[in-house]
C-alpha cells in the first residue's frame, strides 16, 4: 500500500490521485496498512487451524461406525480431506448441505470433478440422486462425478452409473480411502498421476504394480481358481474388490 499504490498513484495524470499517492508514500495511511496486514494474518491462522482440524478428523477414524457417528458437515470435511491426500485441490462449495447437491469440487490434472456426499445411515442411495448429479455434470462442464456414501447404492443406481463418468463410492471403499490417507503423513503426501492405472510419481517409479480403479491402492497379482488366469486384484480385498486385467 505504501510503495506500490503510492508509486502508481503518484504517476497518475490526476492531481487528486497524485496527492493521495504522495500521502500513501509518506506513510499517512499506516494504520490502514497494518489493519490489512492483520486481516491477512488472521486469515492465515484460521486456514491453519481449519486444516489441522480436517487432518485430525481423518486420522482419528476407526471404522464405519465412526463415519456414521459424525455430523453431515464433518462427513463432508472428511471426504474432502481424503481426496486432498490423494493430490486433489479441494473447493468446499457450501451448495450441498444435509439435503444434498454439490458438496465438493475436485481439481487435478486440469480436470474438474463434482462430489456429493451422502451420510445416509440406513437408506441406500437411489437412482434419483445419481440422475441429478449426472445432470449437474453437463451443466457445470465437469469431467466426472463422484458420489460418496457411508452406506451402499440401489441396483438401479448402479445400473444407471455404468458406462458414465460417475463413480459410486460406498462405505467400505471410503473407509479404504481413509485408511490409505492415515498411512501418509500430511507433510509427505505425494501428488501422483496415473497413466493406464500405473503410478508415475518419481518416489513410486520403482513399482510396476497398477493402482486399484476403485480405491487407488496398489494391486497384487492373483489367480482365478477356476480358469487359472492371472489378474490384478486390490491389496485390500475383500474390503475392496477392484480388479484389472494383466
């Protein structure tokens, strides 16, 4: 405010602005400068404590019961933190609320993904919710949609999502994401990309194992007992049943 704005206004052709610029350069507006700096400091502190609260929320989860016990707002914060630890930039929209809508916007590799969180403890997520989110996908020009539930989805909802850029994340898959995030210290969370399902982060370059298409964890080679064919299976089976063809 003192040097930048003061210099800019002093070079103006308006005598009034030149006068304001000279006053700024002389430190007349010092109280306003310190007030602006204080607001920045306060914003940084608020951001720090909120982020620490989100980290603690994820790190203290023990199972599906603890996911069901939290409030819907805490549930949204938990889901956002789980995706953040996977390298996504998270925007909390505030458009969702307890009744649904767009709760989070994820950005990674130039792509935008819309997320809706459903903390329904007894009711399964029905096809109506999936249709609504699919409509928002086109409206917002997003690349994909993720619906995260603490429970499961109806058969109609799962059929509707097939072949579309819609990922239905049920409670067990979410719990796997949370446990994966708990294994990574927040200060050492890697930003990873996947090409054809294989990790490309330099720290993981020595691993040739693909990642699970459902929960993102490493996969291991397994054998089909009936056909004896090899395939990649999620290391967290049976909690996650993601597979890939060898």
